[in-house]
C-alpha cells in the first residue's frame, strides 16, 4: 500500500502566519500512521519549500519538493493528484491545507474507512480563529450524519471538509480532475461523483481544525 500527502502553496508567508504553517506541518509529522510520501508543491514564483519557510529540517519519512508555476490552487491539486496516482502509483492520497491542522489519528482513521470500501473520506471538523492573544479557539463544530451527505450535496450545500479529504485511486481515476471553477470546484466534483455512484464517508470523529481568516483558500 502506497500513501501520499499533498501540500501546495503560493506566497505562503504573505498569506499565512508562520505559526500556522508550523502547526500544520507539526500535525503531519506527528501522525500516528507514518508510512506516507509528502509532495510539497510551490506553484508560485518564489520557489520556497517548507523547510525554508519554517527554518528547520522536516521530519517526514519520504519527501519531495516541486516548484512549478501553475495558474491557481485547482491546477496545483490536479497536478499533484495526477502525479501521485497516475505517475507514482499511489493507492491513497491525503489532502492538506497549510493554514489548518489535524488530529494525530487523522491518516490512520481515514485509511480504515478507505479500506472498508469508501472511495473518498473526510471527517467532522471544527472552525478555529485566533483570539487577541494569538491563541487558537474553537468557534463552531460541524457534525454531519453519514446518511445526509447526498441530500446536502444535491441542495448545493457542501458537507465535505476539503482540507481533510482522503482520496482513493479509484475515485480519482474515475471522477477526477477538479473543474477550474473556483470557489465551487470541490462541490461540483462531489456532486458529479456521487451521482455517478461514488461512495463518500464523513467519519464521526473531529480530525480537522479548520482555520478561518481573510486569506483562506477554502471558504
């Protein structure tokens, strides 16, 4: 079984606080399941890898930095998912956003559900924001029942936490790529895929700490 993590960024330190990026990367380094390859794509002009951004060595078992200018984050996602699944033979890929952070059990938990036959897995999550002391605080907890996923999607409401998505190869080869339709690219892909018979799962645990701020990519 081959697993990968995709991280993609442009002007990271102009958009995000270094503390946020450190918290995200540390949450990936501290996963209980560690057998994964990390793709670190800078799709802007600055050619910054995560080690340079953080000023330290990265504690990943397997790591690859790429610097390729791409139009936007949709192109970056599609590039990395095609590389992981079609070129490098990965079986599962975990999506990561650099401004969010993750429970240490995220990868292992999502893998369990992928092995149970689901095509795409995410989780319940909480919104976080910084307070006046630059400390993270929870502002809202999002809980979605498994049976309500399709109903939400058909109503145009996206219950799938994109920063916490884990893809199977079968999902991507059958239903990818994302349409270049910011900010609805993920909703449109989910709607198309579930109508075509894809099997989605939102695991009941809270595995994603989703940061709200003016520069976030996902809204």
